[in-house]
């Protein structure tokens, strides 16, 4: 059974890039552009890894990551923070 990576990304081009690269290497992907929806998808699919955009429109990826890490059932899933735009101070917050 292939490993599953959940992609939480609101940029269409970045989503396609992640999706295509991961599927080309045999990974299954679960995708959402919505941070709130990411919580339900994580519970449903139990991904092996989450790629989390830190600058989502509804709620920040940093906030969603805090929710994931506070959930006893989801806290063990590794989360990689990604962003197309690095702002001064982002590294410290992450």
C-alpha cells in the first residue's frame, strides 16, 4: 500500500506541482485548499505526512498545525511547513 501525503495548499500551481511530483514517485495524495477541512481529512485518511502551506486564506497553516499537534490521534503525523512567500520573521514563528 502506498504512503499517503496530504497537501494543504491554496495556490493551484503549487498544488499541481506537489501532486505531480508525489504521484510520480508512487505516493497517494489527499488534497485541500482549506485549513479547516484539513483537520477532517487528516482524521479520515490518517496521512503519513502533511505538506502545510503556512499562508492559507481562512486560517493560517501554523494555526492548523497547532490544532493537529494538540489532537492525540493526529499529533504523530509529521507536518512540513511550506510557503511561496517567506516573510521576515516567518522562520522564527515556524
